[in-house]
């Protein structure tokens, strides 16, 4: 080393000193929620983050109509692919009190609660959303995770179950069928812990709403065994739609509305209510801290709760609509949709379904760890 | 030499095969390398029914016509180009200076400097991206975005520029510089009027390499971009939802432009060599290897 | 005059060294700091938590093994595939040399992601290519190519082939052909001439190429993500998931260091075995 050594050593020491010194400057603190402050008439720009396949897009879509009606310039991004993944993306920003330009985004119940508890969300000002007050379905007014609906406004509800290629796997009718070796390597599962594992539990005869930590772990082990045997092709957010389209997967755990929109790709894709039952969930619009335009955000929420506007969305996405009055509209204009089990599920249709269970605080950590270990391969 | 067994034609054919086996394998490999490019090109003419561009449906030129019709794609592309341009300028300047120092001067710490240059090239990208992310997280500022991307890109480009310019400098004929100085030029003038123009091809090659690396970078950008979207990051996001055909079109355009740029470099190199009558060099590093080592 | 000469190199080196130190070396120290923290995001605290390292090794040993297996195989295949092509370009190409070199480098000019995704299309279960493979019998009737370890390795080979070809070509190109002629004049057969003269002289290129392929391939995650299945995840995928989705920065940082350390061990053993002049690129001053 000879001549090089002193220089190298000096460099290393400099680096170390710099590192230690700068480490003293920590990162900023997180934001506290607070309530949305409405300012005058809604105007300006609005950035919305939502899940894919969740709105009627296009030239005559809801976004364009909203822009026309209010003069607000909307940037609608479909970058919520998976709750945890989205959390991972925005958490560093929200921690600093920023939202990355977003004024509204849409996440599932349990994620909304987690974000709220961390101080990342603002309370909505109910004065700005009278339509929601008036038209929200009674069954959704006092959910467990947000009893006063302080920070969340439902976007759509839906069911997690089986999405199937009827031409390639016509006999798949229950979650247990997904473990049939006949379909080895052609089955996709959702990455969402609270979606997939309870469904797997039902295959074993356990009621997810009464499940113990042990039940969760056993179900996770079953999935792990399926990974090792090569049964499961991918764990996905929304990408299972791609695998089903191309035929690389023949059946997947997926979401009720997706199948309908996928039929444009391939008419052989269908949502099937599993024999064991499905999982019921809601996705919610929330306003993050640091939202640049909360006034416009509330105007958006208000707009989509007008039954006429909601009917347009419901017709396209085919998820369970949270707005009262849409069924009446469909009975006149689209009678088949009024009968659709996907948009207006009857009690009979969802008799075996369970609401997405909240993991208890003590179960959450070990179960999440175990699940992540399976996801990581 | 070995005598084969009896039998005329088959033996001849076998021998031909053996002699040309290497060439055949080489040809197959080349075809293999070009297959995906062909697929990307073909599918840029596809006319899919829905969102997914997997199966061939029908031929259309409409996506080529609409190449710049998707706003998010355009802004991602623009971001990538801006980033690559800035990163190239900065890293080429820094890298050229470093290369000159390393080749021309003896000084304490040469070994250490050498090491500092080589190690980043040998570090897995994920480690570089992750450590930079750790750095920015703990520091808190600047927020992840264009600035952090620029910092990261310059960082990984410097090493490559140094290596390319260095290889050009090594084959450089010092006599020219000495001649200039004998004729009264100051060291700075010599550098400006003699050295720099002659190493320009190397500098340009390094710049080209830096540009290519920056435009193509995915892993490090994925970790350090925050909400800024570069072209590869756009493709990554779109991969989950369905990649529009326009992405294939843009990829082919980028490809075409880079091919032309490379062709221009090669042409320019040959001209420079002929004009200055420097010994034809052996350029050892990719991708500037093309053109320099001529037998004639 | 002499005084100025001695400072000049430091000025020239200055900007680059500072940049690399600040943005390459220092972040590594930061990552080290992170790797010894504990707690969840938003409330991390430094606590000399070496547990992160032992966790890294025990929880993810399968992924580590898998990563080294995949990248090792990919490197080997790359070498076998690249050498004939490099040889042809160096010795047999003549006028076509530039065109061939271009063909080697061309894939670089399409974005990394896009060419990996192109392989996804080519190897999709219903694609003609895979049908052909089934017909020939290389793939079982109900089998699929995508979402297997094989597809991941194939992707790695494809993406890193230029890194193998170019160094080997560079070193082959510098071989004085008269040496080979001399060997033949001494009654060596073509094959012997190759094995005894060409091959050893191209060793530096082989060493450089294998290192330039193996090291990045081990940390790769793009190929595994798009071409592999849930059971083919490499250590890069785990690190990415820990950083971006699970937000477990300490574990991710520890894992990154372990990866670096393991790679370094393999590389050192390899260099000891293969000889080290090739690496440092000593030039004549």
C-alpha cells in the first residue's frame, strides 16, 4: 500500500467525521392532522391518486365532466396499486407534512386508519360535502375504523373473491380450488394480507371474523407451502389482471369490479363468488396533510355523491356503490345493472362474506412479519 | 495433422462445420441479442383491443403518429433527457479532469484515487441506490426529487467517464505536447490547443457513455426519485397497469437517435484521426471501442 | 514551477474526489448507521443493533443462496456464449467488426426495463416461442417458461452479455496474431494454439468480464420481478421491498451490507484464484 495508505486513511476519516456530524441533523417531524380549511369557491388544480380501473375514463368521463362543471383542472393518477406499496411510497413525504402534490387519495379502510393514527390525514369539513351527508348509504355511516366518518369518505366498496378465465379454468369455484395442483404455476394471489389470508382461512373452515393469531399463522403457512411447491405464480397488486389477460394465470384472488372491465381485453374473464364466501371492504377518499387544494378535494367528493354522477361511475366500474339513489336511477335507465349482484349485492349473495378483519394490535406485528417473509420468497 | 475417417462429402461437410462452428455460434448469439429489439419494434405497430400489448392483434401506424400524445410519457421523457444532459455535462467535466490527473501526474494517493474510481463500478446498483437513499433519509434534505436524482446520476457516471478518457490518454503521443511547448506555448495553452482537441474523441465517448447510462438508469433512480418520474420509472409504473404502445414507439425513437449519435461519433473519430495523423489507437473500453482500432 | 506541478493534480482530482466521497463513500457510512438502528419508521433510534445483521443472515439465507446460484449460472452461461462471439469479432470479422460490435451494444440503447419486458412477451405461456419449445420437448406439455428460475437466469444472461463480450473482445484484440502464428509454426494444432496461447492471453478480459457480470447480477431484482415467480425472489427484491414497501430501513441497510460483504468475499477468492493484474488496470507512466 505504501504511499497510498495515508491518503486513503485521510479520506476514510473525513468521510466518517462528515457522516457523524451530519447525522446530527435529523429529518423533520411528522405532521399533525388538523381539519381541512375550506377557502372560498373551489378552483385551481386538483391532483387525485386512485387505484386503476376505478373510474369511467375518457373524453366523456366523470373527470372531464367535473372539470367542465367546476373549472378545476384535474390531474388523475392511477398510482395506488397496493395499500402497503402506496404507503411505502408516500410515507416519507407525509412524515414531512407533504403529500407529493396530492389533495385526495383513495386507500382501503385499515390503511386509512393507520395513516390517520400516524397523523398523516386531515379531518374533512362536513360543511363542504353536504351530498355525502345526505346520500351515504346507512350501512356505511358508522364503520368501526372511523365511527363518525371524520376523515374518510367511501369511494367504492367491493368484494374480494375469485377472478377466473372461464375458457382455461372453468371448474374453479372455491378458494380451495386455487390450491389444486392442476393449476400449478398459473394462480395469482393478492399481496394484501387482509384480503388473501382470511380467504385462505375460509378454505380451512375458519371464520375470519373469529380468527386467532394461530389461525392466521396456519393460513400463512399454507400459502407458504404453495409458494414452495410452485403453485403460486405471483403475488400481485393489480397486476393479476395482466396475467389473466395473457393467460399466464388462469385464476386469481381478485376484486369484483375488475373482471367486468377486463372483458374488453378478453370476454372470458369473470368474477366468481367463492363457495366459502368473499371478503368485503371499502376504499375511501382521504385528504392528506399538506394537500395543496383541499377545497377542490371536497368539491370532488361532493360531486361524486350526486346520484346521477355516481351512476355514471358505477355503470363503468361495477363495484358496490356507496351512494343512495343510484339503484333507482338504474331501474329506469339500465335495468340489468339494477339487478347486478356486483353493484347492489343482495344479502343472499354475500351471505358468507366477512368484512375485512382488523388485526388486533398484538397480532399485527408477528402476523405481518410472517406474511412479509412469505411475500419475499 | 489428424487424418479423418474415410468418406468424402460428409467428412468435408463436417470439417466445414468445425471450422466455422465458432462463426455460427457467434451469428446465433448476435441474432439472440437482437430478438427483443425486433419484438419491441414489431409490437410498436400493434393495435391492441384493450390496455395490454401482449398478443398481436393487427397492424397500425396510429401509435407512431401519436408517439408524443401521452402527456405523462412526454413529461417523463423530458425529465429523463434533462437529467441525462445535465448529468453528462457535469460528470464528463469532472471525469476528464480526474483522468488527466491520474494519467499524467505522479502524486501521493494515486492508488487510493484509483480505488475510489473503480469501486463504484463494481458495486451492485442496488447497494448504491439504497445507500444514497439512506443518506437522503437521514439528512432530511434535499427532498427526494430531481436534485437527488442528478446527484446520484453524476456519481455513477464519473467512474465510467474516467475510464474511457484515461484509455484515450494512455495512447496519446506526448511528443506533440512537447513540440508545442518547444514552440513557446504555456502549459495551459498547450492543453487548450493541443491536448484537449486530440483527446476530444475520448471525452466525447465518455460523455456518450454517461448519457446512455443516465437515460437507461432504473435501479438507482427507483430509490432516489421521490415523485419525479423518469422514462424508465414511467415504464415501471405502466408495467403494472398496461404499457401503452407509444412506449414502444418512444423506445425505438430513442434507439434510432442513439444509433445515429454513435455513427456520428465513429465518423468524427475517423476524421479526427486522419487529420491529426495520430497513431490509430486501441480503445479498450465499451462502447467507444468501435471504429478506433482499424487494421487499415 | 516544480511546486505548481505538485498541486495541479490535486486540483484536477478535487471535484471528482469530493463528489465521490460525499455521494458514494459517505452514504455507505450512513447506511451503516441505519443498519444499526432499531424501531419502526418514524421512530428509529440508534442502538448498536447488530441483531439486524444476524436477522439478515438467518431470515434471508434462501434468497442469498438463490441470488448467488442464479448469478453464478448466468455468469457461466454468459462466458460460454460470449467467448465465441468475442473471438469472431476480434479475429474473423474484418469489415464486419464494427457492425458486430454495434449489434452487441445495441440492446443497451433500449431501456433495460423495456427489453426485459420484451422477454416477458416472448416467453409468455401462450407465445409461439414457448409453443415451439413444447413441441421440441424442452418444455413439458403443461409447463411454462416464464415465472421460473430458468427465465430469470435467461434474463440475467441477456442483460449482462455485453458486459462479458466487450472486455473479452478488448483483451483478445490486443493479442499479437504473430504469437499464434509462431505457435502454429512450431507444429501446434489450431486447438492447441488456442488453448495454449490465445486463451491464457485473454485471461484478463475473462476476469474483467466475469466480475462485471457477476457483481451486478447478484444484486439485480428487475429480472426476478418480471420474469420470475413468487418463489424466485432474489436478495435484491427483498432489499427493494424492505426499503420501499415495508419501510424497514434498518433491516434493508443491514441486508445491503451483508450482500456487499458476501460479494466481496466471492470476488476476493476468485481473484486470488485467477490472478489480479487484470483488475487494477495498471498503466505505464
